[in-house]
């Protein structure tokens, strides 16, 4: 296996956007990867090639272009299966992203299986997309939404889960494998084992985790897994929902229309085979192809190498940031339990002001509640600044971040 240093030393050349300058000709330093990642030339060219040479609708015709487009589309499904270690490609559904995937489960599974008095369990550090669909479902069904709490290190309090499972009313436990704010990596094995012992379904929001670490769904043994393409070098508007086949077979369609049907008559319709039953209408073919190229790119680097690179970057960043007077970092300091995400507040300076001053130096970080207002309430803050790293980031860029924070300190006389 190549060393992480060898693997990453030339990687930036594959990302055209990293060559540009911003704000008075300053080199771009992109540290908002938890929001979305930049795209390598290989992904951009795969999408361009599709539109130049293969553009046609899929599953509907026998002419050459249609067959080529269908093959490219379905080849990505096979790549996804290999990437997450799934043997049955029928369990992989193309969706627009993690948000649609979770809503699909809440609608097509939840509205059949969740009854009055049941409990859905999520966590205090979830993205809104793993809270709001369950609020809607439980309110509609007369069920309850409960939360696994978080300790001051940003780790889940699993005793809360034990108490909830002890009621015998929990139908589903849904949680992020990695927090988009704290970077905390959930103890998925322990959570899933507890749920299985209680006969409870589990759904994992893998949007933050899957770009940064090896995910093996066969080993995880969850029931639902969702992730987005744009956080793993792929295009926006494409994502994956994996569902165990025995569960998929109990679910009603989410959308109705073309391709999800077998036969349509005036007053009744029969459904297509899995997974097409849940893929209505003309799909996002070009971006599925782009996702396939992104998976190829990440697979060539190796997810273990990516994880090691980010451990080194995150450790370096936490050490440097910890030396900045008045700066508070949220979440665990145990690097083995967190991904490449660091949220912080700087004295009493509002995060938007921090981000704006840093932007003047060409550095892109996030500020706000990060679609995690329940977590902000738990932290007793309205917002945080967030720097998040990926495969093309360097220690030199972290040094630039530190220098820009020194400028913030001077502006606000800290």
C-alpha cells in the first residue's frame, strides 16, 4: 500500500478550482468540505463525456446510445455495491441525496410500520434532514420522537438509548455515523447491537462518514444507510439509499411515474422489480455517471489512506488552534473518535464576522448553525465557525487559517 504522503503529494493538480484565486488575487483555501467537496477533473470529464457521446434515456430503448447510457448508469450501481460491500445490487436505490433518502424511508417505510404510541429515536447532534422527517412522521402518526443525549465531549450517552429501548416501544433508531458539526464518529457497532437485541430497526446517515473512512455495510449490519454524492467528490443532486431487501419488499413506492411500474391500467398498477420500484421517472443519469467516477477516484487512493491523511491534518489543526488565545473547540480531542471537522468559537466574536474576515484572506470556512440547531441548543450557542478538511487540503493551508485568525484577533482587539 502507498504511504499517505506519497498518495497525496500531487493530488491537488486534479482539482481545477484549486488553481483559482479569490479576494484580491489570493490563492483559494477551501475548508468547507463538510458542506460539499470540490470535483476532480476525472469526475468533470466523465459527466462531459456522457453528454457529448452517450446522452439518451435509459431502460427504454434498444438503440446504441440508450444501451450505452443504461450500461453507464447501472455500472455505477455495481461500483456503489463494491464500495460499501453489498452483495445484492437490488438493494441500492439512486436518490437526490441523503435528505431524500431519509424522507423516502420515513414515507415509504414509516407510514406503514410506525403506529400510535411508537417511538422513533435520533440524537442531539443530527442534521436537520435526520430530525424533520421524523417530526413529521411522529406528529402524523401520534408517535413520539426521542433523543439520545450527548456528553460534554460530544459523544453520545448510550445509557439514554438503553432506557428508551427498555420501554419496548422503539420502532427505529436513526443516527449519523459522523457528526457534521463535531466530527464525532458514532459507536455504530454498539448502537446497532443494542437495537438488534431489542428487535429495533436502525438507519444510518452516512453523508459525512462515507467520504472519509471505509464503510462496510455487511459488517455494520444496519437496516438502512443513506449518503450523498457531492460530499465525496461527486456531483450534487445524486445520492444513495441502501435498504435490506426483506425490508424493501414491505415498502410502498415513494414516487409514482415511469420506470417504477410494470403495468398501468385505468384503476390499478403493478410495480417494477427492485430497485426500480423506487426510481420513478427519468433519473439523473449524468450525475450517476459522475458519482461512479468519484468512487473510482476514491477507490484508487484507498479509504484507509484518506482516513490516515485526515487524522494527520485534524491532529495538526487541533494542536495549532488550541494555541490560539480565546478560541474554544467543540467535540472530543480524541482523534480516533472524530473526523476532519473542527467547529469553534473565537472569544465573543460572532462566527459570521470570523468567516468574513477569514474570507478576505481567500479562506473558505463555514459559519452558522450548520443545519444542526438542536445541537446548537445543546451547546448553548447560536452558531459556530467550522473548518472541515478533505484529501486535497494541506498543513500549509491550516497555517494560513491560523494566521487569518490572528488577523481576527487584531481587528477585534482580542
